[in-house]
């Protein structure tokens, strides 16, 4: 299934000059990973504290874009500048799901949005990433298949934030969040299915 993640190679190409400059300045992949995580925590805490203030929601797409760029940069620093490490791999996976929770769980505190559905959407996102990692345990690759991978979730919640700036939550927002829950479940099933298929094909 298609995913915004498929655009990652082109996005990385645009960031490569900046990545090179950071590497030559002595910036490490793990430092970028942690900085992206702290950015996520800062925005999520502000969103929770203000109950979804318009200005906080309005800047969310920009903050998510910066986080996405930092996530791409830390991967390129690790792969292309000899900074791969076991610690880096753990930090990358753990901070990704924790950052998602920090960004998106505060939506459950916004009046008019269905808290249970918001929590379910975030939970399914975490499980989808766990499923992607679990593929490695059975001999498959780390699965990033859509729908509703990390980049797709960022696009969804960024768009939802902008809509909430201009429109009061209501039936439309409940339907959108329910759709996010369904997409998250589909991502879990799809990643598990394709990991199993990859292993079967490899052993055929």
C-alpha cells in the first residue's frame, strides 16, 4: 500500500548537503535523534498544557516537518558517515514511538475530540511500529509498509491540527479520527502479512 514514506529517498537527497555540513561540524546521529525527541516532548507538553491552543496547533505541521527532517538526517549520519551503533538503533526506534505519543496523545485533551479514538489511533501507531521491528525477529527486513506509517501519521495529525484551528470539533473530526484508527489497524495487518510473505519467499 502507498505511503508518504516512499518519498523518503528524494527528501534525503535534498537534505544531504545539510547532513554533510553537520557531520563536518561534529554533530552525531544520536545527538540529532535526541534533539528531535526533545522537540516532540516540548510541543506535546505545550499542546497538553494549553488544551490545544490555536497557535500551538497552527505550528504543529512545521514542527512535524522539522522532526521528519531530523529523523532523515540522523539516519544519513549513521549510514553515510560511519556513525552506526547499537545504541543509535535502539534510540531511533524508542524515540520514534515516544515522540509520536508526545505529539498526538495531547489531542485527546482537546474538547470535542473523542479521547478513546485518539488514544486508539496513537496505540495502533505504536503497535504498527512494533510490528515493523518484529519482522526482523523472524528473518524479514524492518517493515515500513503503509498505510499510516510514521510519515502518514504526521501528515494526518498535522492536517487535523490545521482544521481544528478553523473549525470546531464535531462529527467530522470524530469520523476522521475513527478513519485514522482503521488505517492504523490496516498498517499492523499489512506489515505482519508482508513480513511473513518475505520470509516465505526467501525460504521458497
